[in-house]
C-alpha cells in the first residue's frame, strides 16, 4: 500500500511540474503574441498614413518621389508615389 501511495505521489508531483512548465510556456507565448500584435498595429497605422499621403499627392497631381537614404543625391532611381501606393515599399 505504501509503494502504491509513493508511486501516486510521485506521479502527481511529475504531472504538477508538467502543468507548471506548460503554464510558464503559455505565458511566454501570450507575451510574444501581444508584442507581435502591437508591432502589427503600428505597421498598419504607418501604412495607412503613407497610403493617405500618396492618395493626396496623386489627387493633387504632384510628382512625388520617395528617396531611400542618400540614393536620390547620388542620382539613383527613387520610388514613385504610385509604386508605394501599389505596395512596392
């Protein structure tokens, strides 16, 4: 009877540790998911601002270029507003 109780107690402790490890892992995943959701929301907000600016620029008939760093000063091609609005970022 004592050996059965000891085995039952050992099994219980093992399962309890598994549950604690799982809970810890789930908390990590929740934190990572929240961080990714925040990054995604920020990216979506930035995209909306850029798309609105492109639409305004196109409706105004402006020739808008978006340079990448010093490429414009070096005479290298830049992206046109239409390319940005069409997802070419």
